[in-house]
C-alpha cells in the first residue's frame, strides 16, 4: 500500500489515506486517524531516510494530545501511533511549518514564519535548533508558511508565504546554501489587486532539480524548469492551496483548491 498523508487545518487531527498502487481516486482511499489530536496541525513531514518518523507543526501542545502544552513541534517514531514534543528553543504560540532536509540525515527546518521565531534548523533530528536568517532579510517580513528542500540538492530551499511585507518582486524565495541567505524569485505576475500574490503551496520535482510548482492565491499555479528564472502558468483553480508530485511518475502532479482535487 502507498500511504499519502494529508493534514486537517481545522481540527488538528492527523489522518493518513492508504491508497492502492496506481492512479489515486478518492473512492479507493481508506482513511485512518493518527494519534495526535490538537487544536491545529499546519504542516507535517515524513523523514525520507526513516519513513516511520513523522514531524508535525502547529498548536500541537493542547487538547487531548500527549505532547506537553509548551511544545509547538511534535515527533513520532512509529508512523504516528505515539508522539512526543520537540523544543524549538524559542518562545512562540505556534509553528507554521516543518520540513526535512530531503536526504540530509537528521536535518529539519521549522519556524513560525514570522517574528520572533521565523526560521530554525536542526541537524540532530530536533534535539537542538539554531536560528537562520529569514527570507526577506532585516527590512522585509513576509509571513513564511511553506518551506521545501530540493530532493536532489538538499541545500537548495524554496520558501513562500503571505504578502504581509514582501520585497520586490514577490513572496517566493530560494536559498542555495541551506538557508544561510535568500534570493527573491519573480513569478512575473500580480494578483487582481495589483499586489504580489500570496504563495500557498510549493512542490519540487523529485527527479529533476530546478523543476518546481508553485500555487498562489488568485492566480492559480506556476511551473518552472530552470529554478525560477522563467515560469509557465497553469490554473486548475484560482487559488492552489496544495501541490504534490508523484515520486514514481513525476509527470503526474496533484493540485488542490476551492474544495477540489485535480
């Protein structure tokens, strides 16, 4: 069975959809609840080197969760059956994202996406954390909600979020040195109000470095095959809230938005 894990942003209850091999259809999915119940889970990540290791970000230390009330990150070493808290070593009420280092053993990135705990890195599977300079630098403070690593070149990171203070020309960023510095990428488009579009989702092709898909609010999706130098627009819906590339068939790309999956 092939397990595709999705997140529930409203209740914070984690679910796993178990799909038979081959093209996925909603009718074929059997859903099971994972063991973390809390007020909100905003992001989950699975360690590619240890597929039974899950990480969750959000308001994870609350409700019936076994994770302590102070924790804003949680880790499971048994495919979601049990969870423990991780200390980001920064006082914040939530974390927006967590992602693995795409093949770098023990490497995690997490943060609240904004002051005071925008971005941190761990090299030891979450035991200790170090701050990284956030995208936007000291003068711009975009609200970073998504961060992904290139599976082929794990030091290459892409980040995006809401336009609460993005620098020109947008709210999409790339780092080629593991988050030590960032460059802004230009989608070449503005939203209907004439602003830089909010970045809602990012997915990287696991077989071709530099090929990635970006979902926006109001402008649909964009694809690049040259690490963001040029873009081609696609628009299954106006707002693409989630994207995924099939690792066994990278020509197959899933997109979700407006209550639909494509």
